[in-house]
C-alpha cells in the first residue's frame, strides 16, 4: 500500500505527467462544452403552425393550429417568430395577407380586433354614419388627438369676396380612430405615425351636412378638429350642432338629393306576381 502511495506521488510529481493531465482536462472541457453548446443550439423547440390556410381578417382558433419542432437556433435568430399558441389564439390575420397551410406564424402577420379596418364601424348606433376627416400633423396638434378623445369641429368658409365665415359647428364628437395615409392606425407599431384622417361617427343628418360641405367650392371650406381636456372627454354630452347659421349657409350652397325614387326591381303590390301559381 505504501509502495502504491509513493509511486502515485512520484507520478503526479512528474512535470510531464502534470502537463499531460492538464492538456487532457482542457480537451475534455472543450469537447463537452462544445457538445453542450451544439445541443443547446439544435435542441428542438415546439412552435405553432397553421394546419390550414387562414385568410386575412380571420379570427385564429385552437382548431387551426398544430405544433412543430424547430431548432432553438432558429427561434433565437428569428425575433418575429411566434413561439407559443397563446400568442396566436384570439388574434386576427392581417387583412392584407394570407397565412398558408403549414406556415409558421410571425408577429407582423397578426392583429388584435381593434386594429381591423372594419372594427370601428361594428358598434356604431343605428342612425349614425362613419365620417373620415382629412387631417395633418398640424391640424391634429402634433398628433395629440387620440382614439377615444371627444373633440369639437370648427367651420371656416372664405368667399370669392374674401368674406370669412368662422365658428364652432359641431361639438362632443368621440374619435373612433386616427389613421395614416396607408390606412394604418397611427399609434400602432406598423404605422408611419403621421396622421392623415380622423374617423368618427355622427348622426346621418350631420354626416349629410359634412359631406355636402366637402363638395362646396374646392378649398373654400375647412373643417378643423379641436381637442379638449380629459374632463371634457370623460363628461361628454350628446353630439350636437352648435350653429344654425352654418347649417343655413351649407343649405344655401347645396342641397340633398331626394331618396324617394322608385326601385325598378321592386314588385308592384297592385300587379299579380307572374311567378306565383294561380289558385
């Protein structure tokens, strides 16, 4: 036993032996470390994929999804790749794209319901019509008007004789959306951030007045949105016309076409239906 201990001490005390052991230990660390990193990079990770083609504006449900394993390296190097079904279910496919069958999901392909182009008009009351008011960065007070804000509209007209008519036209209008020139919501991550139109809904008669004012002598009429404070929005009253003088002015410059024309395809109740069998 003593001889073995002495032999071991001599073996370990040899400089060449220590060097060899150190080299072998280094090689082992490199080998196992390299293999660990490779396994980490290629270790499969389950991600959702489309079991069927999903068109734009479609709500994504559980039945449309499957899972497939891809390398972790692909996940780490593709920041827009959706990695869990929870990030997909309940979202909508963007209106301008289609997700092919078998495709993985990427964040820019998805939208929440509020971002859909028709989302703003789903819940407008009967008797109201959606109106789009052209705006600029300046007329929105450096993009200070946001969806949910309640604004007023001011009216300006300049005649050929340089007579200016100006005043508040309509107050208490809730803003449904602010969009850029590409129809994207200004405050979304995919927008240019430059406002081009305010979207809101007004009673049909107000819409008629606003639309008629759009067609009166190019550039003669300017409709300007004016934001108010938070208290005005929180305690907004009914949307109301505030100037009958402006209404009379628009009426004097234009008129609404009557809507009582007969529909040639509507059957005359006083005439027998030729397609109905006689008794």
